C-alpha cells in the first residue's frame, strides 16, 4: 500500500458520503470489523503455513478472499449484492459460529468479536470502495504489517474525538510509562480487567519483548497477558490490536470482570502484575455490588475495580492503576474502607499526580497513577506532581502527551527526594500515620495549584460534585457522631480537634455548583459536545466562505469598510479540539463592523436615548431609565442600534460584559464606553452571545486587557479573539439546548 499515512483519511472521506454512518464512533466501528477480518485472514495464512492440518472456523464463502478481495476481473461483489451478502450472510454466520469450551482461543475470538458488531453502511458501492482500500494492505509483508501497526495506533487515537468511545483509549505514553516503571520479567503474567483497546497489554509486551532470548522465553512471552473487556466495540479493537502485534493466541475475553464474587477468587485467579485504567464516572447496579463485601460495595465503578485488583493480585505482586481525584479525596464509607484495605494490606509506595488534559477531550477530570505491591502494609507513600511540559498549556490531538514528558518523574523515581515549586509541594513523602490520622485517608496531596479556573465537562462536574458532597457529608456525620460521643461521655474531645469545617465548605460548595455547571455547559457547547454533528448540515468552512462573500459584496456596495486581513490562527492559540466540520476563526472575520459608541453627557431630555451598560440588568435593557443625549442629526445613523447587535463594555469594572440587542422599542444609540459589533446574517446571534459568556472568551479578554487605572479592552482585542464556528443549523441547535439547560442551573441557585 503506497500511502499508509493517508489510510484513515481516505476511508473517512468515502464513509462521509454514506447515509448510514452517523458520526465518528460508527465510522471507526465500521472500519474496525473490516480490519479485523483482513488481519485475521492474514494470520490464517500464517497458521496454515505452520500447520498443514489447520482448519478455519470461518465457512468458505465468508472468508476474506472469497467475498472481499477484488481480483480486478470485474466479478467482485458490489452495490445491493454486496450489502445483501454482508447483512444477510456474513454477519448472521459469524455471529452464530459454533463455539464451546474446547474451541481454541484464536478461533473463538471470531464469534465473540462479531457477537454485537454492526454494519452501518447503506450504500453498497461505497462499501466496496472502503473494502478495496483495506484490501490493499499487504500484511504478509513484514515492513508494511509493522507500519500498519503504527497506523492502527492512529485509529485508536481517533477514539478520543469519537464521543463516549474515548473511554476505551488510554494515551500510549501513559501505558508505556506504567509498563516501564512496573519492570516486567519473563515468566510473569500480567492482567487488565477492563482492557479497552489493549493499550496496557501492548505496552507490557513491548517492554517484555526486550528480554526474550530463547524459544522458552518466547512461549512465556506469548502466554504473559490476560484481558477482560465488557463492551463489544473496544473488545474488537483489542483483538485486532493484539493480532497486529503478532500475538496469535490473545487471551482476552468478552466479559464483565465485576460479575464474580471477589471472595471466590483462589490463587489460580491471581496475577503477578496488574496494569489498569478502570472505567470511572460510572455507577453500578445493586446486583453488581452484591459480588463485593458490604463494606467495599461502592456504587462507583473505579472503586469496585480497585477491589477486584486487590483480591486478584498475587503475593509479592505489583500493580499500577489509574484513578481519578475523587478516589484520593473521597471520604464516604466505601472509599474509606477500600483505602483502609489498600494501606493496611498493600504497600502503596508511590502516587503520581497527572495533568488534567491527559485524557482530553474524553474527560477533563484529573487522574493519578497509584503504584502498590502486595508485600505487606504501607509504611510511607511518596506523592509526585507531574507538571505540564514547558511550552504546553494543555495536551490535545495535535499535541498529545509523549513518553518523554514523563522524563522528570522517571529521573526522580530512582532518586526520590522532596521538591517544592513556587511554594507548592511537588514531591513529598508522607507516613501512613499522617495519611490516616492527620488527613483521615485523604490522599489528595501534592495537587495542582490552579492559576486558571478549571472547567470540567458537565458529567464530570456532576460526578465531582456528588463525590465531594458525599465526602463532606461523611465528614459532617463523623463530627456529629463525635460530638454525641463526647456528650454521653464515651468520646474524647481531642478527636474532634483538627476538623476541616466541613459544614461551611459544603455550603460554599453548594452555592458554587450552579455557577460551575453553567460554565461547564457553555464550554461543552463551544467544544462541539452539546449536540450531535449532522453531515447534512454542511460544514463551517462552507459557512465561512458565504460570510466572506457577503462581506465582499457589502464592501463593494459601500455599506461596510474594507478591513485589513486578520492574522492566521497559530497552532498554539487553539485551546481544544473541535469537530471536523467546525472551523476556528477570528471574531473580526465574522463581524461586519466593530464600532465605538458616541461620547455625550446623559440628560433627562434630548434628541435621542443613549443606552449605557448600567441600563442593562439581567440581560435586558431597562428602557424607562435610559437617559437622552444631544447628537447632530447627520451622526445618528452611525450609532443607531439594530436588532441582533452585540454591545460590549470596553472599560471599567464591567469590562467584557456583553448584551445581545433583542428589540429596540424606540430610536436609540449607545454610549462611548461601549463597543457595538454587527456581523453576518448567516450567523446565529444567540450562539455569538453564548460564546461571549464562555470561559474561552473571558480568558482571551483577560489576556488582551490593557492594565491602566481602569481595565480597558479595545476593539482590536475583540477582533483578534478566536471563536469555534459550527455550521449555522448546528449553532441553532446548540442555542436550543442551552435554552433548556441554563434555566435549570438557575433553579439550583
């Protein structure tokens, strides 16, 4: 295949034309089942070469060469014939392959891979084009097969922009770092009980491969991994991933690791090493919690997985596990009991705090890596905060985290010492007595000093709120219980000293939550996460061209002035990923005019009313209080307000405050310390106003504000602001969703 680097793009361009593909997640799933069959076919050729008696589990008509391969004779299936075969022969056959306990793993994976797979494409001609591109892969060629293994990583990274599918992908830099620091040894078995696309399994194999020196080593290498994945889509990705990495018998099972009683595990169920990024943010049903002792029966998925890990880690075994901040600071009963077990029966020797954007855009929750061993109880724990590398504000699709970014912690690992940066602990050691007695099992140490406000995704924020509220309520209940014990003479007043004023913190937290939720929803909206993308609505690029054509026409007609070209948007200006059909633009490219207001004194009578920022309350103009002013007749037309204008305060304590003009009951102009921006009719005014409420707007405003006696921001600052532009129809759908959600937040205040 000539152009591996363009592989994903070529497939994407074709599949965009198919009405059956709705979004990135379906596109990637469609590619994946086709890739699996292509890769499996290549593997079967190898197996037949090594074993003349090998028999494929796939019936002859459903083997890749017999339906997918195009020999250019003109006989390859296409159109309705191909669709009929795929939907009514291929899928029903592969989903019902005869599999039992005696079926070899490398054959059983075909049925389990297709158990819940789907063909989304509805155009047989386009499906044929997709199949032909995949069929061009020559996986019998070592170099091309190896190169495609790297391309497959690109496909997995695509999951991060494929909505909720991103939960299945842990950045490769993170899995590689954890596998390296756990230091694999030949003969050990490693497990991941929620293995997703197989990232930890592959990273483990990559580290272990360096030690293979004999046939016996190679055999142990091939038997060294064990995986479980609950969901069909990532399971399919994982199996394909392992086949591409020459693991012919992938011991990965399509099951739910939480559906077995943890007390039933024996030594045969133990593993020497466990590497995991358990799903978090999920809530499990009561029947799942029944598989755990009552004191460990948390409703949080990540907590349950940590219990599974502790019950399945072998004596002297080692584990590295990613957990969210909520586990560290959580003080509800289940989390406290899980941490008691962790510290009391295992050696939690190191906690690595990771930057918040490591898993962006799937989640903005800050995560941590816990390293522990089953070698006895914890005596002391090191905490190390891994800061963003120099030159990075955040990680993104174009600037992902790399293994080299872990260099500071790898250097520190072998020479652990306490570090401080700008007065904040970066690395520090705590005794178990401190963690238990002084902090009450709060492991939230060496955290990040947030210079800029952190905006969590809405569901992440809700999870964080529920965890913190539960934690604070637990602390309140604890202190109330201690007070009662002191009152009846069974408690000691000294046990109450050192409290953290949980009641006041909870009150402040409850007041803050609705404000944070509004910010979060607005952030979600401008990131393209609030509503789905619909191909039939066109692209922002097409909309942008329409706006520029409209501006050129207005310039020719003398209705607006020609402006200087805006500077191109640099890569380091872009703060987050947006959907492919959106476009980053500058505000000045969308506006037809950005104009300062009229300088005049307010009067009780005069020629015309003049709106001031103080006349705008709760998003409305109090027209009864708007004063008059005197202005020459010929100047009025330059300052007249029109429906859908946006006013912007450029100075004073209200700098940046904006107002969307919804109606003008009488002729009015606007005051000199306001700026009016008027833009294309091809834009949704409410979307533009929503952007001016977002954190991205306020961050850019602060960066562009001139520090004088009073804060001042000019029209050039506004014009240079970057704004994520969706297609017009999507702008309207975003606004409709905001109009549903934001009033609900107001009701919480």
